[in-house]
C-alpha cells in the first residue's frame, strides 16, 4: 500500500476535478460561457501527454545506452499512453472549438501542428510493427522516438506562435490564463494536471506489467 499511495491520490484528485468540472462555480466570460469548464480536462490531458512523451524519450535514450529490452518496452508503453491522452485532448478540444469557434477543427496553425505531431507518433507505432527482428526494431524505433519528441515540442509550442492563430497563447492571441483564469479555476486546474499525469503513469505501469508477464509466459 505504501508504494501505491500515488494511485489513491490520482483517484481522489480526478474525482475532485470531475465534480468541480461539472458542478463548481466558474467565471462567466463572453463566448466561452460554461464551456470554460473544459479547461479542467482538455489542457491537463495535453500537459500529461507531454510528460509521458518526455518519459518515453528518456527510456529510449536509456535503451540506446544500455541495450536492455525492458527500457524499450517501457518507452513504447509510455508512448502508447501519451497517444491515448493526445487523442482525448483532440476530442475535448474539438468539442470546445465547436462551441467557441463554430466548427470542431478550423484551419488553425496550432491544430494543424497537433495533427502532424499525432501522425508522427502513430507512425512510430507502425514503424515498430514493420520489423521482425526484436533488436533492430528496438534500436530503430528508439532513435525515431527521440527525434519525434525533439520535433514535436517546437512543432506545437513554437511554430504556432510565428503566425496568426485562434488558439490562446499563439500568434499574438493572448494566453488563456491572462483573462479567464482566476483562483477558483487554478484550485482545480493545477490538481487536474497532476491527477491526469498520475493516471497516465498508472495506465503505463499496468501495460508494462502485462507485457512483462506475457513475455515471461512466452519464454
């Protein structure tokens, strides 16, 4: 139980976030109205995704240094969890965009960059499935994973800032928190980032344990 305290913390935080997201008091802003509640879900999912992708890249580096297949296994499972979070982030973002911008996926540099980034990581999974040799698959996919993360971060954080964008904090558009975040939202938003990130780690841990047991049975 002492080793699993963070799992209980994740559950408690997410229950708190869901209740506050559905029932809590939020500031009334033009256009956003009640849709501002999505800040507790959409944005933390993306923060969690970045942490998971970073961890995946770190394990890929560890694999290239150590040659331990277990590091490659952990790397791909962190990437899988990150892709899940990214897809959920796109879904919640599309719902939000439909209410605030009139369509679920407008032609926006930030959204297009996100789409390219997600396709890069889906290609990572396809790449892994294209090799039969375990060592070659692990080595090539590890290199790809590292470079994918190195491209993904500037692609979604820097490129959209260089041109006009509807998305807050990009292309001269003021960041969301400047006008809409108050202490009531911060009391839920920051725990949400922690809670979703812990959930992603938990999902990854379960997947890694399953893969290890499956490998032990196969051997």
